[in-house]
């Protein structure tokens, strides 16, 4: 008997678990930003090595995107999300116990591999268990909940690091990942059954995931959307999740916890902006215009933050909030990817966008770290390299530039054939 997924009593539970895992992996993703000095001191490394440590997670995340998208279309969410959470837990244990820099990279790679299932798992649940007209809003709301993990990975985690050191919180995250893996394995049984039923039907229709990938990759709109996604999201991955706290400590002489709570306003902006922009997009049915406007405004706000130093604390918080608010338009890119490709390839389309996003974004922390290193005067404090405010201004110029480039790319994206009927080609 066919499962009526749109009325299934457990669909909100499935969505909630997928969102919680996304929250968890986001906590893991941003955690190094409050540990930069401790990591530099523990492993005797500098800005470039910190950038590489951040990039290790992002590259692993990126390389897994297309395989994960194909596996989601083939196997469904239950087994994959449970496995992903377990891999994250193993990565946390590896990362938190080692005294060797190379092994921290390996631990972050494991975290990146497991985390790669988070957002795509949430998108999969949204697209399989809810009506098409709800998808943009649910993805946006889910992404906003994920940002709660990012907020917890800033100020609250900074306080925990100050009290317990950097290892204990990471190991605690490993325990949470293991428990979550067990819960999802047993709670997502209905999703597994439904997916088996759907996959048998798709097999009869000779749907091939490799063919889906070929179709998505041969669509020029997929590439434009992916590049635009990477550019608009770079500020979140490299500023909010890594260099923002050290910048505020240098430019404003903030303590770590103060700087951490300030940077967390970017993720508060995501929480507020995601649902509002998603709802607006569903209403006016014109996603690319919203993306262009938000990219331009994001560039203006980042320019103020980088170049207009010693801002009033209230204005600083407002500007950081606006960075996240305008960046949250990035959620619309996944809707564009789905709408510019066929219904049968929605999992692969989302994965393809995430692949381009994180392949590009992984290089940004290294670029910023290299620019900092180039202007470094050679100063140390308690064994930790010190980078002055001028160095940060030079390095962080990267972010207004990426926002402007995003606006240019989105200008060339076609207006999506909004809400095409399932099973039809979304091409113009």
C-alpha cells in the first residue's frame, strides 16, 4: 500500500531530527573559531595552518556532496543520517584526543564527511515528505534552526573553552553524535520503508542517478547557481566561522567571549532572515532578484565592518546581524537548483550546488590566512602569533568582494520556472 507522505503523522518528527542533525553538524563546523589561540599554542601553528585546518573540513564536506546526493536518491535518509552522525562522533573523538597537528586534520576530515549528510538530509526530508509549495519555507526554517548550532558554537562554546579547555567540549560533541546516531536509526524507520517503496517505482521507470548527475552537470544554470551560492556563502564559512572573532579581538580589544557573542549575531541574522526571505520568495516568485539585492547589501555591510573601525557597539551588533540576514538569501539557491532541473534529480541537484559551494568556500579561509601571514610583523604573545588590525583589514577585503561577485553571477541566472509540475523538466 502506498504511503501518503504528505499526511504521514511522523513527517514532522523526521523533519525535526534532520534539522537537529544539521544543527549539530553546524556546531561542529564553526567550533574552531573560538579555539584559534588555543590551537595555535597547542600545535605551534600560525594563521595559514589554521586556515588549512578549517579547509580540511570544508574540502571533505565538498567532495562528499555529489556521492551523498546520489546516495540520498538511492537509499533514503534513515541509514545515511545515522551513519553520518556516527562518523561525526568518531571525528570528534579523534580530534579531541590527539596531540599531533596532522591528526587534527584527519579528525576534521571525518567531521566533514559526516556533516556532508546534514543539509542534504534535511532538504531530502523536506522534498519527500512535504508539498512542493512548502519546500522553500521549510528549508529556510530548517537552516535557521541549524544556525542555532552555529550560535552555540560561538559564545556558549567560548565560555566552555575558557572553563574546561578546548578538548572537553569537542569530546562531549562526540558523545552527542553517537546518541543521535542511535536515535535516528530507530526513529526514521517509516522514511526507510517509504523510500524503498518509492525506489522500486523509480526502478521500474529506469531512473539512473548517474544520468541525473550528467543532466544536472550539463545544465549551465546549475553551474551559475553553484558559483553564486559559494560567493554569497563565503562570508559565513570564513568570517563568521573562523576569522571574525580574532578580528574583533584585534580591532576592538574584545575578550574572546565578548567577540564570540558579537559574531553570533551573524547567525541570529540567518535565523531571522532565512524564513522571511524564503516566504517573500515563495510569494513574489522571483528568487534571483532577491539574491542580487541581498548580495549588494551584504557587500555594503561587510565594507562598513571591515573599514569603519571602532563602531558603536550597538551599530556593530546591527551590522553583524545584517550580514547574516542578507547572507540567508543563499537558501534560495537550492530552490533554484531544484527548479532548473528535473524532479527526479532534486537530490543530485542540491548536492551539486553544495559541492561547488564548499569546494570554493574551502579556499577562502586559506586565502585570508595567507593574506594575514603576508602582512604579519612576526610578533608573538604567550606563544601565539599576533596579527594587527591593518593586516585584518587587508585580508578581510575578501568578503565585500565575494558579495559583489555573487551579485554579478546571479544577474546571469535565469528566472526559475517556479513550481513546475513534478516530473517535468524545469528548463527554459
